[in-house]
């Protein structure tokens, strides 16, 4: 067992970097379960260059390589996730990007518009 500077034994686990995780193939993604149409839409959305007539397995491989290579700011993603869980909302609720509380303000905005009308 290695000994540290204080004379005590030390067992430190080596922590994986995010770059180590990127390099490892994650078989749990399950992209092969997606429909061919979904894979094609992903390819089109991210403008992935491939030859025509790819088999599903080849398209899954291409999409998987691209997906794994995408950088993720883990701190930002976790913070946003926790915020959305605590406010009991999801990303699809934000139809109007300028209005942060889109669903929560419906009563307030209608009341405000009534007050403006009454004050005229």
C-alpha cells in the first residue's frame, strides 16, 4: 500500500475526466432502438455528411459518433435540470423564449390586461 507524507497508508481512487468518458463507448445509449426516420432527422438537424443509402446500423454508428463528440457543460446542464424539476416545468413549456414564466403568468397577464382596459 502506498504511504503518504504523513506516514499513513492512502488509497485514492483515480477520478475519470470527462474526456475519458467521451472516449469510452457507451452501449447504454440504445440508438439502435430509434426509428430510421428519427435517425435521419437527427442527421439532417446536425447537418451530418454521409453517403446516401446507409443501412440503419451505419446510420446509428454515425449518429453515435456525433452524439458522443458533443461537448456538454455538466455544471450548467445539472443546474438547469434541477431548476426545471423544482419549478415543475419542462423545456417544451417555453414556447415563448422571452417569457420565462409562460405557464405561471396566464392569470396575472389576463388580470393585468383587464386592469389596463378598465383604467382607460
